[in-house]
């Protein structure tokens, strides 16, 4: 679940990019941990004809999908593709730690580039949280169609925007703060990420696939006694703060900053009422 556009830029920015990269990698790993059960349920639901042997994980990030797929299909080989060298390095380290490095190959590539590098002939292609980041998703859909083995399956998993973490009544002085943060974030994203929240069914059909299954998974993970949920909320809202600060009401921004201040008694990390609430939509489409 990572951005599928290039991390280009001038050498003097490389340190900032590295920091942003590692901050994003930490969120990806918390996301993988918190949503692991839901991801496993999605993998078990897939309408597969037998166990896949060759899998491609597009915009693989630090490997949430790669490892969920290998848990279910331990004999498979996964080619993990991402535009971030840092994420792929972490994915490789995770693969070694899990003892599955012989089953994982990493490829550094930008999915908006044409043509794609040689990714073999997979019988399963997995794209989680990545398709809406692409500048030209139709190009990617056609590329996947051409890549897949006959009868192969393409799985698109998308989340309904940023998860909600706080109760509606929180925080005490500014109830509904998260809804207002989301409203600003959604407005900004509607310009830069026009495919976020899209129905991928018609686009898959237009690219020559037959959609064999659609699934909507309601996610509601209780954060009580789960430190990862607090860390995930903190990381996600820290990231969104940069995007919304200029447009957020001053009192809302002050309330958000209190939640993000890990030394404050009002810190997210000190709350016992957090949860991770969102929806994940899944499309399983076959190359016929």
C-alpha cells in the first residue's frame, strides 16, 4: 500500500525523502499489523482456480500483501514491485526475518512508466491501496491484463480514504474534529487523486477483464490495549496534518496538535477510546 508515483527530486532533498519514506514505511507496517486479520480474510475469499504459483504484488510497500499471500500460498513466488528503494529494502529484510526470502524478488519500478519491466507471467496480480495513486490507471490495467497468464486473477483492494480513529464526540473541546479534518483532506485529494473511491469494476471490464467477485469489508478494530492502534492513529494523523493545516480552522488545528503531542495528557497515545474504522473494497477480475 504505497504511492505508485516517482520519488524523484534534487539530491539536496534526498534526506527529506528518506525521512518521509521511513515515516511512510512505519505507517505501512502498522497498517499491515492492525489490518492483518482482514487482509487474510480477503486472501481466503479470492475466487482462485487452484493455488497460484507466480504472484506479482504491485506497489508492494513494505510487504503487507506479499506476506499475507505467502502465508496462504507458501509454495508461491512473489515479485514485489515498488517505486521506493527504502520500502523494498524493508520488504527484503522482513522476508529474511520470516525465512521466505527465497520466495520473494523485488523490482524497483514506477507503474506509470511504459513499458513495464519483465514481471514474468503471474497467475495472480495483487494491487492493494495503490491503483488510485496512478496518473494513468487505464495503462496499468491494460499492462496487468497483458502480463497475466490466461485465466489469471487480478485483485484490486482499495480503502475508503483515511481510517477514522476517534469517537464522534472527541476531543472534548472540539467534537467532530476528525470529520472536519477528513472533509478538508478529501477536498484536497479530489484534485490530486481523482480515482480515490472509484468503482474499479467498469474500468476492469473496459480493460478486457471479467469481474468475478466484489467484496466490501467493514473494518472496526478496537484499540483498547492495542498499542499499534494508537501508533497507527498518530502516524496517520501526523501525515494528514501537513495536508490540511492551511485550510483547517485555528481552534481545530490547535486541538489536532494536542492529540499529536505525545507529551500532552491529551495525546492520542494516552486515549483508551481509539479504534480503526474504515471500509475496504475488493474487486477480483479474471483474464479470460
